[in-house]
C-alpha cells in the first residue's frame, strides 16, 4: 500500500505518528546493537586511563616530597622562586659525578 492511500484512509496525523514511532524504534535498535558496545569499550579504556593518570599524579607527589626532603636535609630553603634553580643545581652535580666504569646496563 502506498503512503497516499494510507493518508487518505487513516489521516495524516495517524500515519505521521506511526512513521515517527517506527523511526524511534529503528534508532533505539541501532543505538543498543551498534553504539552501546562501542561505548562500553570506550568506558573501559577511559577508566584505565584515569587510573594511570592517578598513579602518575601520586608518583609526582612522592617525587616532589623526596626532592623537598633532600633539599631540606642539605640545608637549603625551598621557595617557589628558587625551586627550579635548586633542581638545576642538583642535576649539574649529578652530571659532574664520575660514573662507574665497567658496568653496562641493558
């Protein structure tokens, strides 16, 4: 049966409501069968990334605390202004130290 015959028999509002109902059904089936599995996979990946970011944040906090402790034990006051200078100074000292020869790590 063509659409014109359906409209003349049942009226435009009824045919439009049935058409929109089918459209909603089609979108619902498409979303649950194709989109939902992809979203579930993306959610698992997102949770794994959030966990990694939290672990890195915790590592940065620990390293910052260790650096502050080392600098305080060496008797240097740590402020926001001289923090970078102290870090660069420590790195230069590490570079100047002679490295032990004979051991090569893979």
